[in-house]
C-alpha cells in the first residue's frame, strides 16, 4: 500500500508529496520503483476520455491510466 498528498495547480499542473509505502515484501519491486519515479517526476496531467496521463513538461506521457468500469 501507499499514501501521500497531491496538489492540483493552475494549468493542469500536479504535484505529489509526502509519499509513503508499506514495507511489505512485494514480488515486483522494480515496478513499484518505476511508479514512484513517475509520481516524483511528473509536473502536469491531461485527461482525454477515460484516460489520465501524467506528464513531464511537454514530453511524452510518463504514465497513462485508463478507467475500468465494472457492471
């Protein structure tokens, strides 16, 4: 598990802070490290349809998250 804070700023900017994780052993710590690197690096976001993209400056998205609906 993880927790932290985020702040939405003007111009679709975003800032994550005070991130913390549980210290439980996970089978894929490399993926976790990559995920937290995105949160530390990104400075803006875009939403297009059901997809949230976390970006750095005007570069290609660092990560994309698609909404999944269960019926």
